[in-house]
């Protein structure tokens, strides 16, 4: 997190169960390599591993880490409110519970004043932090907020933070100091980030353990207006996306850093049928293997059909974080 690790420990003082954290790390909790705990989308994992062999991406990552870490930290301390047991204890407790579920240290969380429903993770893999906009906290109930915090904590657990930060800076126009390799770095990063979001949606669901709440969170992101929240139908929202899966217009999704929201709901519903998730929620030990979940998920999130081209694609565009 932008706040150093000592600040992270202080934020959790009096509420973080260190014994449980150590036990969870020993047992692997979620996110390990074992089939019983590996929730990460395999396409995300595979692509992330290739980045070490892509020189422009590595250069971009190194530049961002060197130039943005302290600048971002100071901006957050001066412009936002850091969550702790004393500041916004309800939000802090949800962050603690998510960290314990995923078996990671409690992340530093900041609340930023913004009318836009949004949240994001930034920093480095060893010092990542979560920023939540005030509009999101106002609009989301505790279960929905826990899904968001779990999603963002998933970015930290799965080592997404550095590359996610690089992509955000590239797309927000902060790439002036990355001119020589911004374009080639952006191409693989956009394709990877869509996969990473699938992984972190699963992390959020494991934390909140409430599929309805997760779907509501997506719907609230889609519509924005509090007056319309209660009038949205999840199934109708998912169905509307099917109309956009034909014709050349479908390729526009390749210019987005995130899969379209209806696809994310569909993919999360598939994960909810997995043996991993059903076991975690006490619904039974039967269910889909993660291999089958990933196969079905790939069919849902693909932009072009198999044999036509890659799911990912280059292109500029804004970044919606959550």
C-alpha cells in the first residue's frame, strides 16, 4: 500500500487476528496452487507469467514503481481519509474479514471524496493499497461493499498491483514519461487485465459469500443512479449483452480494460457452481472443477469466437477500476 507496511499493521491494531492470519497462510486458504484452493482464472495466471518475457511491459512496470510510489502515497495522505479501527471502523472491519478469508495481510484502505461509484487498487505487489470512492460506500450495503473490498484484495493477493497500476497510468494519460514503450506495453496489459478482473470477482465472492450482493454491486455500477437501483432486473441485464455478441460492433470490447458487466455476472454465476465455492460456503462438496469453470468462463468472456482470433485486443480507452 502507499502507506508503508508499518502503517498497515497499525491500521489493523486491536482487530486483526494475527494467529488466524498465520494459520490461514499455513493452510493456504484461497489462491494457492492446489486444486482445492486455487480460485484464480487460469488465463490470468498464464498471461501474468509471460510478462517477464515481454520487455516493454517490464520497462513500463519498473518506471511506474520508481516514479509513482512516493508521489501517490503523499497525495493519498493529503487528499483522502485512511481507514482504520478509529476512522470508518465498519469499512475497516470488512477489510479485515476479507484479508482473513484470502489469507493476506490487511490492506491499507483510503476513502476518497468522489461522486463516481468506483474503487481501485494501486501501489506495488508488496505495498498495495485500496482506494474506495465515497459514492460507492454511500450506495452499497455491507455485503456489496464486502464484495468490492474482496475484489480489490484479490488484486493484491494475486500480484496484479504493479501491472494494474501501469495500465491505469497509461490509460489516464500519465504515459508521457513512458513514451518509448507505452503502446507496446498497453497491448498485452489490456488483454491481461480483462482476465485479472475475472479472478478478482471470484475473490470478492469468496469474501462476501453472497452471489445476489455481488450481482447487485455490478448493477449499481452499471446504472449509477440511486433512484433506479431497485428497478433493475439482473436476468434482463445479462440477457441484453447477448444481443451485442454478433456483428463487428462486438469488437469494441477489446478497447476496454474490463469485461462487460453482464459477462462478469455470467462468469461469477459459473464460479458459484464450483466445488471450491460450494465447499467454502458450506453448500456441499460437489460442484464443477476449476478446470470446467475456467472453460465455461472463457466461452463467456471471449470477444471473438474460437478460430477467429484472440480474446484480447489493443487499443486506448478509459479504465473503470472495480
